[in-house]
C-alpha cells in the first residue's frame, strides 16, 4: 500500500511541477489565455501570499507553517496509516500539494498559479490540497453519522 501512496503523491507532484514549468516557460507573468471564456482561462500569476491573497509577502511565515505541518505528518505517520482510507488518502494527496507549493515558495518566493476561473486563480497543488482536505472532511462526516 505504501507504494500506491508514493506513486500517487509522485504523480501529483509531477503534474504540479510540469504544469507550472510549462506556464512559466511559455507565458509572461500576467498573461491570460482563454480556454472556455468566460469561465476558464490560463493566467500566469505569482502569488506571494496564501489563498485569496492573505499574508502577502510572508514567504518565510508560510514556508515555516508548511514545514511544521509536514513534520507533524511525518511524526504521526504510523497513526495516520492506522486510520481509514479517507484519512490516509486525504493526507497523502494534501501532502503532495503542500510540497508542490512549498517548492515554489522556496525557489521563487511565490506560488505559481495559472488555473483562472475568474473568481480566483489556483494550481494543481492547490487542487490537491483541497481534494485531500475534502477527503478528511468526508471522513469526519461519515464518522459522525456512524457515531450519531
């Protein structure tokens, strides 16, 4: 099972890194290309904050938070692996996304975003984090139903 987790995390990280590389190599910052107007665009943005523009310019703080979270996951690994599939997969998927964005912060001092739905702009790592956290919430909702 550990191999499945490693392969999944690796594929998410590969998709994140490759997609960001392609955007950076082929677009100027701020450039936007319509895919399905008016709903979906590829827009190259360097986000120097957290989600929705919070903590702008706080690269060190955001990187430190990510490292602390990653260290916590690694120290709790055996406990996480003893939990349900929703918890295990949620943590693995979110972990891969967190690593992808941490690499950006350490390398570029910004997270590279490009999937633009005109409400906000995000990337593959962000989507992985949301999916992973969604699986964790799903587990809480299922667990609460069984308990209640």
